[in-house]
């Protein structure tokens, strides 16, 4: 292969920065070599910026505190051994040039710190982590070694202490064509150090935490680079800390302001200081994974992708201290805040968040930006006590939602605010730039709270993870073992047939019986469950009832009409009658027909006891909490109308004994859409424990609510894990039969809704796609925020270039079937397919606006 042609002096620069884990192994250095070669092949000059080997900066910091020279040199020997081992693995000569830096470090460690002054000496010692790694890398890459201290210059800022000036210095950099040209003369691939610079006197200074990222950004600005690439051990920035939230989504694109907010409010992958230098010259910044270079990563630039508002990230900072200051005298008192904040300045403390009322001002202090200890806080409180009452609240955590247009998304935060409402929220702060919303809570609850809040943001649509222009895969999808591939939905293989059906009339529901049978057989394979009942309310179509009867399912009904439908379609199928707040006549008719009736209140026994005398009955209890993605699908807890509270159990049993009724079934159903396989074994264990108090009990019914993935990255319910969990409980309570009553799980995927595009309209920045189906046809999105996949069946596979709000023809603002869906550009007459519509679709349809009911059709 011929050598590439020399680059002109005007060739663009690309800056590649590699962190400690990225420079600590042979494999990673080979990746660095490949990446540098690939960027050179693009026609760019390459500047590689490296950190010290992982852990090396901490080692050097420790040796600076060691007074005994012998001990220092013992540490030096370990440093030499580690670098020599890596050099040998890289195939470098024993006396390669990197050893010059090793000898320089040896000379420093033999000096007393006072020889140069303690802080300058520390800076010079600690700089050797990067000096060593970059020199070693230059030998391996055959690149020109550049001393960063000859290019990056620190500038002392007002009010900076000497310690900050030496160990956390500030750089001021602007593009400089002369420097770029001078560096171009030195070669096409250069390697230099992060973390270090020089001051006005020429002494070595350090850039503090995140210093290597900061160095790379300043080099990128100085050279007006085509881009800066930060290579680290993760694929990019995520919508939450992925080590706490496995479902956190990769952020594909951010603008500088969003990235700054996310970094400032807790994200560790990028230091906030590294973005400021890049803004003026508009240099893009990429974040990529050294271990997996092919992953997309995060691109940060001057302009974000055009999109509707979305929460981009949920960040968290711990170690927050709140200082609450209260005084009736502060109201309309000129200069009060000036007096208060003068005390913070006097004690060298930087205030972060501020909340105020007529008689209270509360501020937060971030431990990462302040040297906080009990003495400093006590001294501050003593000075503040002269003008107000002071209360220190710690430790706290600040949880921040970041995203453009935050105020326009407040209506989507109902579930998140309800979750936070159960916690002690000490401070709420919303930025005037409409980029963030912060809640300060007790630190002890923050770790558990974060994944719950992230899940609520996903389900509410406030975090629009399905928009592939904004969000990539979840952390779990990228880094966890790959889950088993899921089969393509049945409708993809039936596209032509579906288009023919749509040509006859829309809106039209289509039900695919083979999918219903497959779901039924998957559940029947669970050995722990003795009897299955289909919750008929999900979809009472006779063909579905007959198919499920043939698969061995009974039918669970909640109204007389459902009992009639069950008897007509599957007369021999076992039936349950589980009404809620039904009239007396419903119970009487069901009992006369010999149905097993389940009660969930005292009232029927108290007022209509004769109906149930000497009867076998079921009892539905409320175990005290609900589950599900929305409050309207949670059927447990004090906010739900379902179930007998456990405090009434003894009275219910006493009433039953008094009239000779026998409780043979104990039932609990706490909510729908559950993907956690541990939920039902937990319900089973609670019911079994209660059941031992009821001598007549034959069976336990642990309800349904088995969930189906609705969003990208969600994993299917693990049926094997569910069966194992149920089996473990069953072995402890073999005296009870186990029943379950799924509905949506059996029929949702089997059903699709076909609709036709009626109109398209643009309004401000939003594009509306109208269809002839609406909330009268499919109520779930309007009723409880359910999400359904929506595709343009006519243009299946075409590029998704448009962002639509998909709406129906009903005269209601809530007539929205899908928000912010990326789809191919549509035309009037296109056929749109709505997925997972086999449950609670036609069953909940209405003739509202006299639009008529949808057509239903069955595919075999």
C-alpha cells in the first residue's frame, strides 16, 4: 500500500483525547493507533491528548504527601515497573525515550518539597503521569511528542488562591492560526498531555478534575479543529447515570447548552469546563467508547437536532448541603441579600441553587465546588446568625431534569411530581433559560428514587426515547448480554393483505388468531399455574373467546353482558364473575346462574347477606399498593376503588361465617403492564399467608397485568423467571390451587388498527398527521397515556424524515394517538397501522361525535 500524500499546512485538525483506562493496556493503544490512522486517512492532522495511566494521578498525589525520600523512591520504583511492563507489551526498546520523563520524576522525588515551594513541586510531580504516558505513546505511535506546557497558558483569576492557581488553573484560549501552522510543521500526527499547562512565569500548573478533557477542548479551540473526540469507557452521555439506571438511553445529539447543564448537574463522563472553549469557534465535540469504537456515541455541537421539547437527562449530585435562612425582617428589606451573600463570599463558599419566600432564603452548596467541613459551616452559620435564623440541612442530593423547553413539558410530569410528593423535597429550582428543573431531596433516598423517576419520564413521553434522532439504545442494550432476538410482528408478513383490508373500510381492527394461540400456549407452559382465565374485558370478540377456550382458558367477566358473551362463545369454559360496585341484581343473576362470584367490599354481605347465604364466594383484597405505568392502571392502594382493605378482612370473614358463605377463592390484582417477573410471586406469597387464616380456601388468584414491551429498549417479561418464582412459593403452600387471569398479554399483539390519513397540517413548528381513527376508536392514549407503535403501512421501510403529531377527527384536544413520531413523509390516503391494538381497543370504542364504531375482522 502506498504512503498517503503529505497534508497541506491548511489541512484541518482533529483532536483525539484518551483517558486513563484508554491508555493503560496494549489493546487500547492499538485502538489509539488505528483511530489516529483513520483520522489521518480522512485528510486531517491529528493531535492525540492523553491522560496518565489509570490510578497514576492518585499515586503521584499520594507520593507528594510522603515526607520520607526513601518511601517516595519506593513508589517511584513501582511506577517505573508499571510503565516498563506496558512498554514491553507494546514492543518498545528497553531504553526508549519515555524513560527520560521517568528520570525527571526521580530527580523531583529526591528533592525536598521546599526546594521549589510545596505547591509548584507538587504540580511538577503530578504532571509526570501525563508526561510518562504521552512519551510512551509517542514511542509506540511514532508520533511527534509535544509538550503541552509550550502551548497552553494559564491565567490567574481574581480571588483565586495560590492552591487553585497551581492545582486547578484556568485557561483562556482563542483560535490562533499561527500556532496551528507552527504545529503543522512538526508533523501530521502529534501526541501531547492533558491536565497540564504553564503559568505566566513558565512554571507547571495542573488543570484539576477533568483536566484532560479541558486540555483537549482548549487544543481544539486553539487549532479551530474540525472536531474534538473524547474517547472514554462509555459510549457517550446518557439520559441518566447508566450504572444506576440500566434503561438509560444514549444521547445521540446535544447542543452546547444542554451538554453543559447535564455535565454541571452530575454527569461524570464530561467535565463542564471543557465545553466553554469550543462554543465561540463552534468546534463539535464527540464522546466515544474506546473499547467499542463502532458505537455511535454522542455528538455535541452548536445546534441541536430540530425536535419537539424533550427531557434529555435526569442528573444527580450528592453531597449537597442546604443553608436555610429565615427572618421576618428580610421582607422588603433593602440590602438583606447583599449582607447574606457577603458572608458566603467571606468564607470562600460558592452558592449553587437559590430558593426564596417572603421570610426565607435557602441556598445549596455543592461539595464538588466548595471545601465543606463542619468547621466552615459552623463559622458561616455563626456569622449569618447575626441577621437571621439559620438551619443547615445535610446530606442532600440534587436531582435535575435537563432539556430544552422544560416549561412546556410540565404537564407531562404528573407522575414524576406525584412520586416526588411522597418524599421530603427541600428545594425546587427552575432555571430562567428553560433548560432545567431541580429537586433537592434527602441523599438517603436519591439512589432508589432515580430509576423510578427515569421510568416515569419514559412512560409519560416527557423523555422521548423513541425519537431515534435524539436517543440511541439503552445502556442495557449496548452493554448487557444480548437478549434473545424477538420475532418480527405478524403484521409485517401480512402487509399486502392488510392493505387490501384497509381498502374496504377504515378504521378497522384486525385480529390474528395464530398470535393469540401462541401467547396462550406460552402461558399454559408455566407449570406452576393450575388454571388460567382470560380477562374478557380486554377484547370480547367471539372468535378470540372460542380460540382461548380451545386452548384451555377459562373466562373472567366483570358484568352481565360479559357473562352472556362468554356463555355464547365458550359455553363449557370455566367462568369467574368479578364485578366492582355493581348493583344487587348483577350479583343475584350471576349466583342464580351458578357463577363463582368474587366480592371486594363489606357492603354486599352487610346489606344483601341472604343472597350469599350458604354460597361459595371469592374475595378480592387490596394488598396496600398498586403497580403500573399510569395511575389509571394501578388497581391497588388507597387511591384505587378496587379490593377489600386488609383492615376489613376479619369483619368480612365474620360476616361470611354468620350467613354460612364459604370463601373458596382469595384474589388480588394490583395493576397492569408489569414487566417485572418478581411481582406475582410477591403477591402469591402475601395471599398464601393470608389464606392460611381462611379454612375454606381452595385457590389463590394472583390476577393478571402481564406486561408487553412498549418502548425501545424494554425487555419482554421473563416467563421462565416468573414460573420459577411461582414454583418456589407453591412448594411452600401446596394446599392452594394457583389461578391467574391475564387479558392484554394474550390479545394485544394479535390486534392492529388500520386507519387512513385524512389531512396534514403545519402549525408553528409542529406537523400534524390526521387519520380517520381517533380517541373514539382507540381510547387508551387519551385515557392513560398508553403508547402504541404507529407505522405508515403504505410507505413501510421509507426514510423517517418527518416528525408528526398523529391525531384523529374527534372534537377534543385529547384526541391524540401519538406524539412526536418520526415517520416517512405522508400523503392523504396513506394507510397507518397502530400496533398492540388487540386489547382495550374496540372494546372501549364509542360513537362519540356520531363518528361510528370501527369494523372488526379476524385473520387466520
